[in-house]
């Protein structure tokens, strides 16, 4: 069965709006957003202090993730990791610390300012096991079966074609590879009024899929969902975002899915 999580949005306009918001997140992390940013958020979501201490401070100040998943992802030394929507690089640098110098981590993002900031931080920390690449997460520039772990934090909700993202992730994973992510989903489907509001979409609410639809899209891509948990400590900041959260049961989840061996 094919599940569609696409809605009627103008993809080009949405891409521009998302890039505008996340350029600001990279360049002005102290600005006013619908959502929280930074190290204190990451710590509250479950990132251990010892891991946070290995991430460049300026990457963390632009951290816009919605949950923690490295405990269920269990990265092992030497693994190849791909981060979908790597932003300013928090999870790429965390993964690089966890897989060590014999591993490799690729961050993919479509916002030039995020990529530029992440690459500047990588170069100044002289981390050679990390690379950042400009691409869309629906159309990954990686060969089939070339990574052991795909991660993503607060990103898939922003895609107008979630099934394509999960198919692309499944394609690049080796058999037995894992997808570990945190994202925003809803209990009840959003109305078109909300899902066609580009500002709420870019704020990680308007594009959120209903939870079972989201999980079915992962299964449709050929991955087996092994664990799902709700991140109760994630919350939106603005009044409009909180109102939508209450009406539609907008929540953050972390999950682990596996590609059958
Ligand atoms: C909420 S931020 C999360 C960034 C990062 N994962 C973190 O935890 O800080 C979303 C990021 O995903 C990127 N993004 C959104 N949609 C994308 C797409 N379709 N393809 C590639 N990148 C995308 C944005 O440019 C932005 O940097």
C-alpha cells in the first residue's frame, strides 16, 4: 500500500520559506523563533554533557532538533553515518565523536548558510571524518547501500514528500542498517488551513504528518520500526505554535527502524 503524506503546498515557496528561517537560525541564533534553540534544549532532550562537550559551541547555539536518539541508534566505532538536514552540524559532530576517527559522517542540507557555518566549524576543529553536502533529503547524492546509520533531527516534517525521504534513506542503508531520528508528528491530521500556512510549516508544525501515517510511510519504504518514544520535554515557544500543538496533539517522537538484512 502506498501512503501519501504530501499536501497541497507550493514546494518552491516552501523551500524558500524554510531556507529563510534556517538561514536566520544559523546566522542569528539569538533571534525570536516559534521554537527553542541551543545547548540547554539539547541537554533537556537527553544529550549527555560529555557528548555536548565534544560539539563546537557555535554549532550547538543553532541546534534546532526536537529529540535525542543516539541511545537507540547505538553508533559503533568505524560506522558510516548520514545526517538528513544537518543544520549547523550538532548531530554530525556528535556522531563523529561516537563513531571515532575510523568512521565517517556526512551531513546533507539545502540551506547554504547552515552548510557554510557547519563547514567553517568542521574546518576550524580540523575534523577530517566529516563532510557537509548540499542536497535535498528526498534525492540523496549517495550510492545504494553505503551507510550503516541514517540519522535526522526535526527535519522530515519539513519535507513535502516524506515517503520519498524514507525511500531514499532505505536505499542508501546497508542491509541491517538503522534509521534513527527525532521528528514532529500529530495525533490528529492537520487541517489544510494549518498545513498550507508556510510560516507554521517552516516552524516544524504545518508539515507534521499524523503519527500512524508517518510510521506507515517508513514501513512502506521497506524499513521495520523497532522502537518509538514520545519526547515529553520538547515544547514549542510561540502562542500560535502552542495552540496548534494542543488542538492537533503535535508531539516530538524519537524512533529506530531497521533495514532487514
Ligand atoms: C529544524 S532544522 C534542524 C537542523 C539540525 N538537524 C538540528 O538538529 O539542529 C531543519 C534543517 O533541515 C533542512 N531542510 C529542511 N528541509 C530539507 C530538505 N527537503 N532537504 C534538505 N534539507 C532540508 C533545513 O535547511 C534546516 O537546516
